[in-house]
C-alpha cells in the first residue's frame, strides 16, 4: 500500500549543509537521492512541497517555488538551531548552573573524607550561590 502524498506550504527556514534536506514549518523534509530536485529552493523562498511520510523520514516527492521566487524574511526564531523548542527561561539556566556548581562543591567535600553531604545541604549551597550571582 502506497503512502499518501501531502502538500506542505511555507517558507524555507533552513537548508542542511549537505543540501539533502530543507526545513519548512519547523519540520525537516528530505531530498531523496533517487528523486533529485531540478532546483533547490533558497532560504526564505515560499514553497509548496509534495511529501510522503514513511517510517524512516519525510521525503520530498515534488517541490514548487511560489511567489515567482521572491525571497522573504525568515523570522529569527525559525533560523535558530534549537529544533523548534521554546527558549529556556534564563532564571532556570541560572538555577541549574548554581545547582551543578553546588553538586561539584559537595562532591569535593565527600572525597575529602568529611562526613556525608545530604541533598538538602547541596540545595542550600545552590541557593547561596544563586544569591551571590544575583547580588553581583
């Protein structure tokens, strides 16, 4: 049974380094070596892409460049290499860095032969590190 062909319309957000795939609407679409495209679209061009989804990947069957090839501005968040994930909260990053530093500090204390360090001790140290960072 053949897979159904879908049409995806959107801006070309990225082209991979090997030029074997394009990202449209946050999804990577692969160019098959057995079905080469006559013309690779440029970053920012609006395209209609006929795709087939398989268990291995999403394959381009055909591609039409729209708007007479006009190149549109690709929004910055789409060009970022974050895979479509939301940007992490800076507070969360700071807290995780402080926690990691506190765990490293506590591990050094345990190796030094002193008494066992508890999780609550590590959290108190992380909070102290975070207070220091915020005051700096």
